[in-house]
C-alpha cells in the first residue's frame, strides 16, 4: 500500500502549462477506452457540483474517452418516501424496499434523477441518453433477500445495448432500476451496478464518486488515506473485516470489476472540484486507486516516456 499523495497548491500560469503537458500521457492512454463512473453523494445533490461533474465528463468524452454514468439517488428517494409517509428502513446497509416503495424508487431514479443528469450533460450538446436499468434488459435481477423486499441481485447486464449507444457517440446515463426475472422491478445498489456494468462492457476503469477522499486504513486517522493498493490487498481487507460498512459495497464492486478484467478502479471525493480530471489526467491524483495486479501497480508508479518528454520541454517555462 502507498499512503496519500501530497495535495497541490494553486498554480501559476507556468505551472498550468506544465500541467497540460503532464496530462498528455494520461490522455493518450485513455483515448478510445471505456470509463464507468458511479455518480452519487453530495456531488449529485448540489446543483453546482452536479453541473461541474457533468462538464468534466463531457470533457473526458471530447478528449477521446467513452464514459458511462451509473447513478443512484438515495437522498432524493428518502425525501420522496417521506413525502408519501412511507417508512425508510435499512437492513445491513441495504434499503428495505416494499412494493409501494419500489414505485417511488422508480419515479425518483428514472423520472427525476436520470432526467436531471441527462439534461445537465446535454447542456453541452445532445450527448447523453437516459437508460433505465429495465430498458432493453440493461440490468436483469432476481430477489436478493426476501427480508429486503424488491432489492435485487444482478443476474446479467445487456452490454450490447450499452456498447451500441457508445458506438453511436452517446454517453449512457444508467438509472439503477432493474427488470426482474419475475417480471417486476428491483432496486439495485448503484455501487454494485457500476461494478457489474464495468465488467460487462469491458471498461478500462471504473470510478466511484463518493463523499470521502478515498479508502482509509483507519477512518479516524486522516493521515491513513491509501492512495494505491492492489486487488489482492482489497480482498484481504474485505476478508479480515477491516473495512467501514459504507465502503464495503464499493470495494466489493472494485474487486468484481477487476477480477473480470477491468484494469483499475478509483474511489474519489466527488465534492473536490474537478476530482475526475485530477484523478485521471494528473500524476498526483486525489483518491484511492485499486490496481488489478502488482504489475499494473508498478506500471502506474513508473514515469511514462511522455511525462519525461514533457519535463524536458517545460524545463525553461
């Protein structure tokens, strides 16, 4: 494991020019590759943050990446359930979802949150397509646990449909409502859905935007933020029960995606301005990176030839 990278101070014009050169190898490495972004937390609720994140995702697309956005909407769901006087209940970190609550979840995720995100992306052009998980069997699920009601366990992902949208130059924005094998609808944890979708579309990276800076070895010790770790280390932490409960679905989804062939997974703070760009396009990054193998980890910590060239080109800036 490698602990937190130093934060960067405000940059002068000269440093900004160097930063642009620094981004070159990262852009080159990610051009044409699929990046699945799980979007949630405070970055979703705050309109300004939402607009900034969507702008950053559009920029990633413009410079050659193929983004897929996967979202939940817990705070909006809670507000809607309260409006209808429907109790909010959780069991082992999962939302207990009755038939009545499931109807509200569908209304909120598909009818409100998804539409808001598509609108925010399409402020920059007709780039995004809203996708309910039930559309074209994008997410098919079965009941996870009778005690949880309409909470689903993913059976399969229709990667062909998502690939067709990306091939036609669209950004899929996926609401995590699944079609059930029983013909009904299921509520899917958005972290879990992102990991499964990343695996199914053979993504290069999966990124989890959350409300904390990344994974801490000890959450109460802010100096223990882990910047780099391997899949083996993640699986060992999960097996040892050393992970905060709220982080478990994210790490399990990281592990699922990496075992399926996704190269790297990232956990970053969506409330940090332009966190996506800093994590993907700079040497320092701002969150936790989980590498699929030790070789991938070593590749990430070695200077890229273009980085070395950029250093030479900017020596006199």
